[in-house]
C-alpha cells in the first residue's frame, strides 16, 4: 500500500469531527406542503394501496415487493415497449414539446413488482413472467390508466447480478417501497452501503456479496441482512494484513450504520469482512460457511473473484482435501474434551459443534461438500441411514435435537439449560462421537474397496481401448501387462515409467483378492494411476483426432465455415462451426458416394457415432458428393484443402 493510499485510512481530524457534530445539531425543519400538493399525495396513496391490495389478493406469497419509482428512473423493458419509441420522439421534438405534454408525462406512476419464482415447477420462467406481467398490467390499468407496472422475477434479478449488471439494484435503491417482505429493504441498504464502500476503497474491494436467508428464500421482514466483503491484501506493503483488515473493517462497519440512517431501514446489517488470503484459506479448509456463501451468495459487485469460484463449486471442482476432513473430525474430539471444563451455560455451544462438525466430516469423506448446519441432519439421514444403511436412525435424532435446542437458545425461545438437559446432551454427544468414529471406518473401508476395483477396471478398460486402436481386438486380463509392454512401451509410444504404475495397480488388485490389501498399497496404486490414465486418454484422443481429420470435408459458404464428417455409412453435417449453439444434421451415405436426405441429429448422437466408428487408413471422396455440397450449403460453396 502506498503512503498516499494509507493516508485515507487515518481517522478524521478533531476539527473535522467537531464541524460534523455542529452540523448534526442544526435544526432540520421540514417546509409545510401546499394544500394542493397534499391532496395529490393523498390521491396517489389511495391508488397505490388499491393496486397493492388487488395484486396481493391475486398472487399472495409470490409477491416479494412493490416499489414506486421516480418517473425518470423507470427501466425500459418488455412491459412498456413504448418507452423507447416515446423517448426517441421526445429527443427529436424536445424544443417544440408543449408544457401540457410535459405535465401529462409527469403524471405517470411507475411501479416495479418483484416476483418470487424460486419454487415454480409447473411452467417455464418465460411463461411465468408473461403470466404475471399481463395480469399485473391489467390490474394497474383497472386502477388507473397512468400506472405503468413492470414485473421482475427474483431469479432474473439474481441473474443480472451474476452477469455483473446492477441496473435493477440501483433502480430499487432509489424506489419508495409500498409493500416489502424484506427483500427490497435488503437490496436498498446493501446497494447504498456498497456505493459508500466502493467510493472510498474501490481499489481494495474484490467482491461485495449479499448472502444469508435472503438469498436462500427464507427471508422475513425482520431478517438480518448479511453481506460479505472480500478485500485484496496481496500487495500490502506499509502495514500487516491484520492491520489492513482491522482498519478497513472498522470503517466499513461504520458505513453500515450510516447506510441504515440514510435509508431508515431498521433491519440489522451484518457485515463480514474477509481479506483475500484468509478467504482462500477457508476455502481450502472446506469451511461450510464459505461453501454456503459461494453456493447461495449473490454478488452486488465483483472483480472476477466470486463468480469464477461460484461456477467452480457448481461444477464440483472445489472439493475438500483429506486434511480438511481430518480437521473437521478432530474438532469433535477437541470440543468434547473442552466441554467438561466449561461452565454449564457454555456447554450447549460445545456439544453442538462436537457432533455437528464430525457429521459434516463424515459427509465430506463420503464425497460431498459440507452442508449448512440446518441441512446436516437431513443429509446424514438421507445418505447413511436410507441409502447406505450404515448408520442407525437414533444418531440422526440426537443431532437433530441438538440443532433444534441451539436454534431455540439462539433465537431466545429457550432462556437456559437445566443441569439434567446438559448431562443428557453431554452423554448423547459422547455416544454420537463414538458411533461417528465407527462410521468413518466403515466409509473408508467401503471407499478403499471401491477405489481399487474402480481403478483396476478403469485402467484395464482404457488399455484395451488403446490396444484396439493399435489393431489388437481382443486381450485377456492375464495378457494385458505383456501386450502393454510389447505394443506400447517397447515401441516407444508410451514412456517406460507407466509400466511400473500399471504393475502397482495389478499388484494392489491381487492383494485385494487375497484380502491382504493395506493402506500403503492403496496409496501407491492411486499415486501412479492418475498420470497413467491421463496419458492414455490423451494418447487415444490424439490418435482419434488424426483419424477424424481424414474423414472431414471443410467448406466455406458465404461468411460461414461448415464441415461434413464422413463415417462408415453415415455423414454428419455442421453448417456453422462458429455458432453458439451447434446445429448438427445427418444423412446416409449411398452406394455411389452421394448423401441421402438430411435429418436433424444431436451432439450426443454424433459423439456416439465417433466412438463406435472404426476409421479407415484412407478416405475416398466420390464425385456425387460435390453436387451434394451445393445442395446443402448453396451454389457459392467452396471446399477447403489442406486447412
């Protein structure tokens, strides 16, 4: 951090603070409204209340919020296509527009209706949006012809944030809510707070994310508003990372209070500030809170950090390491030993985590990301009780009861724990932790058995496929190693080190059959299998790619490039290689070499045909197919040679 930048983090001078306090003490007198204006506002309120009541009567819980927009702030969308035309007309005749027309335009009442479509299953998003838009627009016209309503689906609102488009958020932040379940208030205060933070610290802010119950569809009008801010600390030079975090955190949280005063929103704004290095460490440690944030969070500002991680989580590429799993498991023992030394009122918190984190560790060991605390009992039951039948129902009941008691204490429904209740919780926790340890052993044994069998079957299958490409159609298990060595290693097509990896996998399978398999054998087999599988797959892909190139005819028609892929008895046609959505057709290859009637195909069918086709060493193109090129692509088609 440079000297100039660090200077902005220093507290205000005493003089500036004193001036600020004096300004606060100045009387704030509101001017009295003229009678005519009061009458107009009263009439407007009557219309808005009527519109609100009719919309809520029709759609009930689907409506998240209704807000009044300033006329010059209304978005131009599909609900009001005339806005664009009218604006162009206004621009052309701006100087000649009469004062009467201006007055009429000022009478327009712009309303934004936010619709919750998160649980819609009976119709598509487009159908749902059209249905709501048409009906709400009709309600608006019935109340007053001057009301212009625009309906926005909640999922569409979040999608605009994912796409780094924040116009709707800005629009909501300047609106005046006439009905709100809590979402409009959250967006408003978060947008105001975000703007304040970025104005002062934009260089350091990587992501500003709305999270918690609001984005999980569980919000209420009194829900806390949870926001997460990630700060870039990778080039800090003038202070430690901890100092940077503490200074920025104090100022940012202070801005949260100012945002509450500006907006008049009373809901608590929970602000979590992370520096990038800590956030990354939490991600590597499989912190369930971070996983939940990535899964459910909605970015209100992102400089390319949050959304890539969110997409990687969706793709299943962010997975907890074994170290993280062991860390979660050890947390249970540590918490359980500490509980005996704590006061009774602290026991509840420790018993809660002593069985929750090992439960999440068991789920991670099984191969899934850690669920949220509330979801953990259901996931534990679904996997280990119902599906795998490795755990008894009573242990899920212990965890569920513990979660429910903690929730009651946290929300104030339960004021204290009795000694009897604490003893029961402690006894059940010890019992639960002992059983979860046994479950760990069961999961590991099952994984070990499956992993070796899976590795062996996968390696043997891949080697058979490679040998088929080399002309060897059949190979028995007993011959695999010798054929692998003679056809691939000795010929220099595959490096010799992969023969050692194959032998370790074969040996591990032999010991598994004799029930003498050890953890060391498993680790040795796993260590070499990954590189071997990767090399063989790439080897097949390269060879298959060379064979496929011989079967392609590449053409140019107009400004587009297309391809015809000639397989044994069928040809696949791609009209535009650069199109976002690839359209594939197929046609039979006749005896004289021409193509039959085209019909629609798919990428899946094309890939299956490629896998099942044995490409010849040479591909001959007969004259009739050139006439087919004109029929398919047009008379201006050009065939590309040596591309």
